[in-house]
């Protein structure tokens, strides 16, 4: 095998680096705060707008929590502009279908959501790429089940570049999958958390246990417990200030009252 000259290797490295958004560009990118001061402070003001962010459900039973956190992130990025949500049919079968009343209870206007139902991961990625190219879209979510071969490093890089070019923030929700290398600006693990019931013993605010797994700026791993406040459309500190017993893994995906999801059939 012929030796590679240093000058050639250096040029190759520069060409590969040009394929990904630079650290300087990421630092200078517009950011959107999530609403929780401690979290935003750790992130340097919030998450990068016009970037790809990944959210992994810790377990299959946490699918609704992962999607709820992802929806909150996307809503913060969108700033009132329309959202696109691409869902594999298999995701709906395994975790339940979205319904308007639940979205409204979350604080999202269902009329501002464009729901795209697709048969397979290839179609889901294609729909997300199309949404990323439309600057009128505030943010786009995509839910992917499992670890399809089509979702490789190259595919995630294409989405990240499309998001950077248009300024559309992309949120990818991964279910039944292990974290893998990608071009995402941030990667998170999410599990459901307990919350305090509201007045008249009404269901409490959506609560999440989140962990930052990776950040392009090199931020260390850290965890938070937080809730979604529909009135301010922002994340807020957890209302529980003491350890609680974990919710059983075999609990229902979501309650019928105020839930984002509803079982079909």
C-alpha cells in the first residue's frame, strides 16, 4: 500500500471537516432557551437553533416521555411557527396515536402541527429532510423505531446540514435504540418522572428525567428533573424536592385525560 504524503492527508482532513458545522459556527449559532435557568446556564444559553438534536427513550415504556420532551424542545425552537412531525406507522402501533385534545392540553395548537405518517424509516428521513428545507417551518420532529441501517452517520449529517442551511431545528426521537455516533449537536436520554397532582387531584404537569449524553461543544454528562409548564410554554423545575418511588415499568403509556397519545382500536 503506497504511503500517503502529509500534505495529502492534511488536505483530506480539511475536506472532511468542511462537511460538518464547525465548532466556531456552532458557538455563534442562534440559541433558544428551554426555560429552566439551571439547564440553560449549563448549555451556554440554550440549544442551537438550526441544528439536529437527538432524544433517546431510556426504555420503551418511556416513549411518551421522550416524545413529550422532544415536543417541548421543538415548540421552544419554533417560537409559534408551524411544526412538522413525521412518525413511522410502527411507532403509532407500539406507543399509541397522537390526538388533538392531548396536544391542546400540552399547550400546542393542533392546527399548527403538520402530522406526516410514513411506512418506514427511509420515508421518515425523506419527510424530515423536506421539512428542513422549508424556512417557514419552525421545527420538525421525527420518530424512528429501532436501529435501521438507513439511519447512519451520513444520513444524520445530511439532516444537520439541511437544518443549518435553513435555520429549521430538527428533533429526532429514537425508540428501542442505543445511542450511536451521529452529526447531532446534542444527544439526550429521557425517562418519565413523577409529578405533583394539581388541584382536585388532576394529573400533574408532564415530568421528565433527562440526561445530556453528548454536546458538540464538549459539555460533560449531566442530569436534571424538570416539568413542562403549558402556560408559559417552557420547562420548569420539578415540583418534587425529595426522592420518590419509581413508576412501574409496566404502567400504561399515557392516561386518557390530557394525554398526547391514545391507543388505537
